[in-house]
C-alpha cells in the first residue's frame, strides 16, 4: 500500500514539473510560429529534427523498455557493479551503432529527405538536406539520454529526467530568435546544442547515483542478447509508429506549404495533456509493475493498472472535450500572432480538432503497452501496433482527400483508438479481469461531466464574446468556468478516482509537514 501511495505522490510531482515543462515547450513552439509561421522554413526545420528522431526513435523505445527490467534483474542477482558494467557495455555498443547510422544518414541525406517530405522541391529541398546533415549528429546524445534516463529511474530518481527539457527548450528559443536575425543555419545548430544540454544536465546526477563510466565492449554479452530479445518486438512496434509519422509528414508536404508545421503545432497541443498526465503516470507505474510481475504479484499489478487507467480518464477526457469545443480559439490564443496567419490558424485548428478524438486512445495505449512490457510480453503490442499502422495508412490516403490536413489527424486518432481496443482485449485474455466494469462506470461518469462542462462553457464563451468582444479573455474565463463545472460534476457523481487523487495529495501534504 505504501508503494502505491508513493507512486501517486511521485506521479503528482511529475505532473507539476510536466506542466511547467510543457508551458516552456509552448514558448518554444510559439517562438517558431511567431518568427516563421506555417511556412516552408518551419517545415524544413521540423523535418530536419524529425528525421533523426524517427531513425533512432525505434531503437530508443527498445532501450527504454528492455533496459530497466534487465538492469534490475542483474542488480538483484549479481550486484550493482555488474549492472553498471552492463550499462557501460550497452552505452558503448550504442555509440558504435550511432556512428554507423550517422554515416549512412550523411551519405543518403537527399534520398532520406525525399522519403520524409516528397513535396519538397528546389531551395526548400536543399535547405532541408543541409539542416538534416547538421541535425543527424544529435543521435549520439539522444541514444545516451535514453539509457541514462532509464538508469536514474531504476534508481528511483524520476524528477531529474523530467527536468532535462528546460535547458533544451531555452536554447531552442534562443536559436530561433537569432536565426531570424542572423542566419537560418543557427536553427539547425541550435537544436543539436539543445540536445547536448540535456546530457550535460544529467551527468552530475548520474555520478551522484553511483554511475561510473568505463570502456567495456562485449558484443556477445548474454545480458545484451536477452535485452535485445525483449526489445526487438518493441523496436518493430515503434518503427511502425515511426512509419505513421513518415506517411503523415510526406502527405502533409504534398497537401500544402506549411502542412507539416500545422500538423506539428496541433500535435504539440495534443501532446500537452499526454506529456503531463500519461507520461507522468506511466513512467512511475512501469518500474513498479515490472517488479510486481517479476514477483508474480498479479493482483497488485491489476490494482495499479486500474488506478493508472482511472487517473488517465479523469484528466484526459475533459481535455479532449475542451479541445473539441475550443480548437480554433485555443490555436488563435497560443499561436495567432507574427507570421502565423489565418491560413495557418485554419490548418492547425482543423488538425487539433481531429487529433482530439484520439487523445484518450493515445493515453490508454501507452498505459496498456507498459502493462504488457512489465509481463515481458513485447510481441502483443507490436502485433496490435502493426494492425493499427495498416489502418492508419489506408485512412490517411482516403481521409486526406476529403479533409486535407485534418484527415491525416483523424486517421491517426481512429487508428490509436482501434489499437487501444485491441490491447484491452488482449490484456484481459492475458491476466483476466482487472476491473473493467468499474473502469467503464467511472468512464461514463467522467464523460458525462465533461460533455456538460463543454456545452456550458461553449455557450458561456459565445455570450462573453458578444458582450466583451475580447476573444482571449472570453476563452480564459470560459475555460476556468468549465473546470469548476467539471469538478462539481465528478464530485456530485462520486467518481472514484477523485478519492484516490485527494488521498494522494493529503499524504503528500502530511509527509511535507512531518519533514
């Protein structure tokens, strides 16, 4: 019980950090939209940072999933020294792999850019190639961050990995500003320096938590092989997600200039909730339920999983309704200035509206996938993700013909929901019932409260807009009113997750007073 209370406390702290981090992240996106809008330059910049993340992202997902359970197992059986040797061996193997990937990337940059953005031509294409060659060097840092974040989390330090985005976002904002005044290449160089700042931030905390680097290279190490066995299905499943990103971006580049940027801005808004709520809960939940699975504590795993699902529903569903009712005013409030014109607002708000349908799907998919990973079943999420990818590609091609950029977002949402339903069915077959009746009842209460909130706040917003003629102020007041209505709704309907959240906050307060 104490472990679960600590999980809730840590998740709440991470959510608070994530809120500030995401606000800072929005400052970065607002800076990009202000100076470059939804233009060919912003498209080029976003593609250049997307390519390295896609090329390496699937390997990073495998590391994240396989490293923590393997480190814990080695530490338990052989001690801390052996687990640190494993970390160093993995680090050195990864650096060699990054060198090979970067070499191939530099040789075939032009072809890679054309795959990711087939609509780029002339100067836009050449600029994208130059930007990408600069950005590719960042894969070294990205790989190391995946390992070192996992190391800190397995040591129980979740806070530091959550803080690394602050120096990164600051440097990106600075590079955006100076690139607009001096030279466009500062944009690409700044993104790489921002990645390096994350690594520099982590290093002191790594050594404080007992990590010591030394050169160890054993390609045939049994632990590496076992980790690879666990990670390969995750890598395949993640590469499926990256293929979705590739298809989205290349179709967006064909639909409209600025289409890639519009998708990116909308996805950032959509990921605001995902990053604050879902990643905070899942990053704390995963090491815990992995330990429960190793101890064959299936009952504890089910309880933690049900609480995580309930927590996601409690916070993500109202955010979904809010985004559906206020997509355009939100986009206009956050981005509607500088070079971000009416066309950019229209494309971005359309994408946000359709992304919002899948917000709950994105959130629960992450939680359910982590449950499978804790059971060392990485094959099931891979298969389900592959099925969803095929659906996404088909819907991308069909819906983009009718809805343009919005069609790409809707295809992503539908495939995410479909994948989540498959995971629910598969997990129930694997571990039996984990309180779906209770979860469904709570879901309906939260959905009803959210819809009431959305309708009333929308009516109130339109009334304020007619009377005070200030769109931003009307939106802020309407959202504030909506939050109050939602809080009253879930209290009146006695949503169980409220009690869990209140207890966690009380426990945190009491712990602070004791200290």
